[in-house]
């Protein structure tokens, strides 16, 4: 499974392209449901409030999850990319219990003009961080 997210940091200190992390899955049988990784999705509308724009991403990722047979409750980590000034209060309840497992906000923007947010999500049995 391959997934990618391209974002442009909005804070100083990163002067060249870099790789933050990568994810891969292997069958192990330790997870009740399937392991999955959904790459970054941006808002499907550039109208409305920041919360409306972010909610459009959650709806798109929700459709992708249905295709995989998983839900937000199966997620073990969520990465949200966006500039400072979070509409997270507007949508955090929609993540369900996944928000308790790991929700990380990165100060960065999608590399597409006029888009404000990008979200990726994964569900794994074991996560190894080096």
C-alpha cells in the first residue's frame, strides 16, 4: 500500500524538501480489523468556514474508509495539516474515539493554491517510531 502527503510548512526552519515519515503494512494478524493508511486528502470545497472546509475532507476520507471496511474508530493516528488558527473544535467530535488515539496538527499547507487543510489517517496494530 502506498500513500503520500505533500505539504508546505508554514514555519521557519525547513529550507529544503524533506521526508518526515513513511508507512507500510504487513500482515501479522494482531489487529482485529484491517491495517490501513489513507493518504492526505484536501478539502473538496473552498467555500464556507474553515470548519466546513475541514468537514468536507472528513466526508471524503469517510467514503474511502467505507471502501476499506473501516471507520474512524479503527484509526490509530490522524495527521491534520493546516495554518495556525485551528477549526478543530468544529470537527473533533467527528473523529470519534480515533481522536483519543492520536491526533497531530502540523503547521503546514497543501501545495495547492487556495487549499487550507490536508488530513491523512491510518490504523495499525503496531506502530514503530525510530
